[in-house]
C-alpha cells in the first residue's frame, strides 16, 4: 500500500516541454493546472497524503517528477535523467525526498550513468528497468547495485519503440500487467496475466494502481473496460495537456 505521493504543479513553461508529437499542439497551461489538480484529488481519494511542490519555470518538464527518483520501501534513489534539459530537476527534489527517508537511505545515480524513473516498474521485490534513450547500461548497473544492497532484484528490459518502459507496460498488482506495442509478446513478461492494449489506445497503457484503485486516462474506453473487468475501482483523469509532451499518469507523481 502507498502512504505518500509527491507531485509538482506544471509551470507556464510547460509549453516548451520535450515532445515527440508536435502535431498535438502545445499544452494549455490553465487546463494543465486543472487536470493536475483533479489528478491530485484522485490520488487523495485513494488514501494517500499528497505533497504538491511549486512549479519550476526553468524546467518545462518538471511536473513529471516520476523521472527524478525511485522511491522504495527501503531506500530512495535520486536519478540522473538522460535528457540534458531535465538534469537539474533532481536538485529540486533532494530536500523533499530526504524529509521522508533516513539520511543513509538516500542514494544517487551518477555520471556517466543515466536513469529516469519512467523506465522503472516495481513488481513486488523486483524492479524492471527499461534500457532506453534516457536510461543507459551504466545507470542500470548502478541502480542494480543500490537495490541489490537493499534486498531487491533488478531486471533490464531493452526497449526501442517507446520513450520509457512504463509508456508501454504497467503493473496493476495481483499479477495483472497492461501491455502494449513491443511488450505484448516480450518474453520477460510471459508469466503475467497480460492485458493487451490495442494499438489505437496505446497511450492508455499508462495507468496507475494506487491502493486497490486504478487511475485510467480519460478517453481510452477499451482500456477502461479491460481494467473494470479485472474488478478494480476505476477513476478516470483527463491528461490531454500532458500527453502533448509525452507525459502520462505515472510520470506525474512519485508513489511510495
Ligand atoms: C520528457 O520527454 O522527458 C517529457 N516531455 C515527458 C516525460 C514523461 N515521463 C514519464 O513517462 N515518466
């Protein structure tokens, strides 16, 4: 069960966030703020305490706090983002993360290692890590050493078609795994109860499980029905403005 969530409100500079889909247009800041507020309310309704940090205008992508840290039950790992424009975001996360963890439980990924939290998927004591354009081998090796010392296992998953591992695969607990695209037949995930997201709803694969509820992005009816059929309580949250800069539900928070 998760007790805490950290999120960061989007700044007006969200319009300059990194995107692979400029054809979707630029995010509307006011609408993004309203969607962010609804997202935080949805999380609170799942019984977690939400810490909302102020916007960081100098970092257009800084509302995607998931990429800056991996917060486990035994340690916190501050990442080293692979995107140069996002590197400095981590400096603005250290103090708040230290407020939740003992000093000797906060670790760091260091150059030349890079790692972004969107590439990390927790399944019990095992952490799957995408080897991606943002997370390199050295970053995964450092991460595996840190987590190994804390009694966790790490498995690297090379990926080629999506930004982060969790862009395409998300664990809903209970053995249930939402999979899309290159992960549908991936041997690493063969033993899960795989729920295959259709290509036209691929963005909807980025759902989050929070204490028995699954938050699903609004506008992906097949995914919504698939998740409801598994028996979860479902909350829909509109993430249209974050999608314009490749962000989804998981990216917007650290859940721990
Ligand atoms: C980026 O390219 O870094 C942001 N525009 C989107 C980050 C999405 N984060 C995530 O999937 N964890």
